[in-house]
């Protein structure tokens, strides 16, 4: 048997599985809380719960991580120096920046000589001020020579990682290619630290297997490639979930909902593969040239905050520790909840949501602000108290002798120094008896208190919470399906109202029904309940495998190594019917007498480049796939071929499996 380990670090949990790669059977699985401050702690915890007798026989480890995605979303990353050549693309997110002469035209011919003197002075000036370099030259996708010369100079002078624009994208669009290059450069030290840390944990566990990383497009790459191109790991977690959905259920065309603690990731599978954003993904409003799975992260998860404000029930994406989980971790929490639920909870006036301080909402300290950061004396005392046991703002303020509003809770929570404990969708399932992994009494006490706050019975309160969760999930799914058909746009009030009526099966004056024509697959611990609610609402076949709680980790190890190269073939002279054809590859330019010869050259060179990259990532038994797409323009009353994009993909399984096992 050949064993593989898949690891997925989500926003709430880190999941790990050991799989028999010949049969696909899951042999051991585990979960551990994710530790954002040090992902390796969560990974070490997940591995420690696996069957240790199997660890020494693992042949390959594959990791999907939220690290790159979170770093971009949160605006984190290392200091980047940027050199633009032949065109001023702007500073982007670089710390240090210069634009110098050089660059090429569409035929790959140099427009001006490369200004190496200015580049040399810039590199000397920024020595020690940046952690990585990005080099982007105009039309480098037609001729990368200027980028490569600067890369060699920077590596020798600065001794830091250097990224070239043509190494990440063959698409035209200098500004987006430059921004992609800078983003990738900013992530390199983080990825190196993650890989080094994971390999340390593997060594501690006696695992001497190669480490792979999941790309956002659903393929895997070797660690050396991941160190060079960490941007390609963005969206790897949600993509791994979609691949896991295929492996668990066998469904080739389906909608997938992966409900985690923080978000529900929704995507579409076609022909057994995730639908991709071919033009390049957009992360935190920043466009890139990197293809990735078309996944939408909806702001609702098992740990979303449910609260009562001004007598009305609200559901927000703010992540909280469920009451039932907190009561297991801190037994004193249950006593606090029992006392609160027994009190006379009156309806309060409406306040801003982040200023609602409920007796059942507690806070625990998860970090210490530096001394240089201003935090009021009351706030620091609150942090000290919250580090011992979760405490409500009202109780803390009473003991300190101040008002809850003076504790600075909003700022401390936003900066990640405190974590909220609150009633959540996970508590709803515990309170109604559907799910019983944690402390149900804690969930019931929270429901009793909040029911009083909105003047309802406990049963009516729980029923309304269920309806809110169901309507939210149904609406988010329909947004994805509608966007896939008609393009991204905001749902108007009427459309949203129709979806809600269809989801709940009732409405004032009229009802409506929506039917899904594709199956629905659920991934994640609470998926068995919540995704079935959505499937029932839309009359869809719903699949939730017993191992869906670790479907993302399974997807991480179930992927194949694949490397793709795009090669451009275009006429040298559009005005001549007998024009030669130019072939532009990452290694330079070839000129061919006609289109047929150009296609043979493009395919041959594409296979060599893609194949070598796949082998570098550890693939064996490589298979090739070649496709092309054409772009025409009207000229002299005819459609003239402007360019043909030849795509060559080399794919295989990691070579450590052995050819006989493939």
C-alpha cells in the first residue's frame, strides 16, 4: 500500500487525513484548532491525533493553506523592491520602486537598451531595505531578456528572492502582470517560513516524505515551486474542498458548499474539476493573472454570531467561539450562562451591533498588545481578566469600576487581541438536539436568555434562527449560480425576497419555488444538517459523505501535479497573406515559415517546458494535453488571425508512488 497525508489549514480547524492512495480509503483522520499566530502548532496538533503507526509509511504529504490568501486580504507581506522596465506601471504595493528604460515591442524586439546603470544604483540604494524583488519589463511575454538580466543582477547584488513578471503570466496587460509579480514577491518569505516549519513538524513525527502544496487551480506543485510562486496557493483551501467533494461522492457536475467555522465556500464542479477564473482571480479587490477555482466565500459559518439587538434577532459574519465549545474549554462558562438565563432579561433599545454587550457574550484574551500601542488602563485590565477566563464586558466593567464602553472592546477585537464567545449556528444545532458534540446545556442557556431578549419562547427563537441561517445559505448559493449564468452583480431587494420565500416555502400573499438542476455536495463538520436544509429547499439531490468533515484535507492529497505553459503564435506581418509566423515562449522567440510549422514548434517547446516543470515538482508518468484558442480581427473585409494561444499541460502523480502504482 502507498500512503499519503493531506493537511488543510482552515480559518477555524486544521484537518489531517492519511489515505491509501491505491484504494482511496481514508485510514485515519483528525482535527485540531487552527493557530493563526503559528500555523505549525495547529498542524502539529492535527498530526498528533492520527494513527502514529501509519506515519512512517507515508510517501507524500500535500498541504493546502489559507496563509497566502489571508496575507493578501489583511495587507500583510514582506518589503518588496520593484523595477519597471519600458513602462511606468506605478508603485503598486512595493516599498521601493523605480522605472527605467528598456522593454520590447509585440515582436519581441528591444525598443531601447536596458538602463543597467540606473538599475544598479537603485539596487545599491535599497540594499537592506527590502526582503524580495519584483522585476517587470514591458512585453516580457514576447521577450524576457531584460527581466532575466535584472534578475541575475539583483540576485548577485542583493542576495534576496527575485521574481520576474513573465515567470507568472504569459498574458498581455502590463499593469496587472506587474501587480501579480509584486504580490508574489511579497509572499515568498512567508511561504518559505511555512514550508520550513511544516517540514520541521514532519521530521518530529518521523515523516520523511516530499511535501507538496495545493494550487488555487486544483493541481499540486513541489515545495521548490511553491517557494518561488506562493501566489499560486491563494484559494488552495476552498479548491481542495471541491476536489474532496468529487472524491467522496463521485459527482462530476455539482454545486459544492463547504461550511467551516468562519465562512461557507461555494463553488461549481464541471466534469469533475473546479470551474476556474480563467482571466485571473481577484483577491481583496486586487486583480491578478493567476487562474484559480471560482469560489465565493459567503460570510456565514458555524461560528457566525447570532444576537438580539433592540428585540430583533441578527445574524452577522463576526466569528465567535460557540457557547457549547467554550463551556467544554472553560467549565466556569456554563455557570455564567446559567446565571444569565435565570435573570430577568429585558428588551433593550437598538444600539450599533458592535456596541451590544449581552450577558451571554463573553471575551477571552488571545494576544497582548505591544507597549508601544495605546490601550487604556481599563482596556489592559480587561485583557488581564479575560486571559484568566472568558468574561462579559458588564462583569469586567463592574469589577474595574468603569463603563463597558470604555474598555475599548471594538478596537481590541478588530486587532485580534480578544475573541468573542457567543451564540452561533453551532449552538442552534445543539439547542434543538440535531448535533451533540459539545455542551448542549450551554447552548440551551444561551437560547433561553436570547429568547427572553426578543420576547419569544425558546422554541420560537430557535425556529427563527434556523430560518435565518437557511435563508442566508440559500441566498448565497443562488448568488453563485446566478453569477455563473449572468455575471457578477448585486441582488436587488425583489430577487432576494423571492429566494427567501423559495427557501422557507412560505410568504405573505404568494409563494414561489426554485429547483436546482444539479446535485448539491456538502463539505465540513456541520454540512450534514445545513447543506441538507438547502437541498430540501431547492429540491436538489444532496450528498454529504460521513468523511465530509475532512473533505478539504482529502482533496489536498487527491490532486495531481500539473504544469501549464501558454505559447503565443502570431503572424509577423498582418498585411501580408504569406507572412511568417512568430512563436513566443518563456524561453524566447522562434520564427517559422507558416502556421503549421509554428504549431509544431509551439507544441514541441511547450511539452519540453511543461514537462520539465512537472518533473521538477516530482511528477512521473507524465501525460500531455494540448489545446488552442484563436483571436481574429477584421481587416480588408476578412477575419485575420491575430494570435493563437497554445496551451500545453503536463500532468502526473508524484513520482514517489512508483510507476507500478499509477
